[in-house]
């Protein structure tokens, strides 16, 4: 089974505060030109997207120079939606989940904020890892970390410490994912391929999850 984990890009979608909203205009029409083509203008961190180390680090790599293998791998989807508003994902919690993270390339956090997409409350008090948790994630040898929320740092975090720790550890960061349909799974193959452009500090991705559903397993057992 393959599940799309990506929000659709459109002009009225949520964006990070101060980010310009995407715009779309016809560049070619069937009646005028005989074909349809769309001129799209948007920031590199629009919608479901990936942050590169170069997003915040002076010597960090951009997405276009990273190997494509960095964008694919086994993922575990941790359910942290029971945390209160403003809740913190701690290193102690992650250590408790270590058995399910052993073979993971990506750790994805389902905060429940996906359900707030398009609402003003999407911007408010979403759970994030603290610095100690970020350092623990780096120690796990992951390729990346993701969330269904707007960011892995709060909007009030001026230094964006969690970003900096993860990116400095060589991880990529996925934000604004759709994780509701795969929450709690530890058997997911994640594919999150960013748009490839020169010196990409970040880029929209088409993220998908692949896994066996129960009917597949039942057929194998017949």
C-alpha cells in the first residue's frame, strides 16, 4: 500500500509567518496557446517540505548535493498527540521508544496538528523536541526527522536550536507532513524527494509511505 503524506500547494495554504504565500498564474492556455502551463512562485520552504543543512548552517550542504539515498528509508511514526499544547518531546521519551527506532532511518512525529491544517490554531503551541531530544536523535544515526506540525522548533525559538542540532548532525528535516494514516507504524518505507534546484536550502517534497497492509499479510499466509 502507498499513502500520500503531502499537503497540496495552493495560494491559500498555511505558510510560516512572514513567508510569502504561493501564487499560480496561467503561463499558457488551451485557447490562446494550445497547451496549459502554470507559472508558480513560492518560497523554498512551502508546504510539505525538507530543510537542508544549508538552511541555517554557514557550511551546511544544500539538498542538490546530497545523495538521493538521504531522502529514502525506513521510518517509524511516533504518536505524541497526547501531549498538551506546548508539550515537549523529551529524550527520555525517545529512549523509551528505542526498540522501535533501532532500524529506522527517519523518525516522524505525529503531533495531531495535521488536523488543524488551514486553521489559525495550526500556528499555536505545537509539540516539539527539546535540545536534548534533538541530540539523542542525532546519536541514533538517522537520515532525518519529520513532523506533521509547522516546525520542529516553536515560533518563539529565535535561535531554532532543534533545527541547528539536527542539521549540524547531518540530518534533513521534514515539516508539514500528513501522518494521520500511518501513525504508530514502524514498518514504513518513506520516500520524500525534494525538488532539485541549485543551492537548495530547502524544497517542497512529494512524500509517500509504502507498507504492507493486513490483506497482503493474510494472502501470504493462505
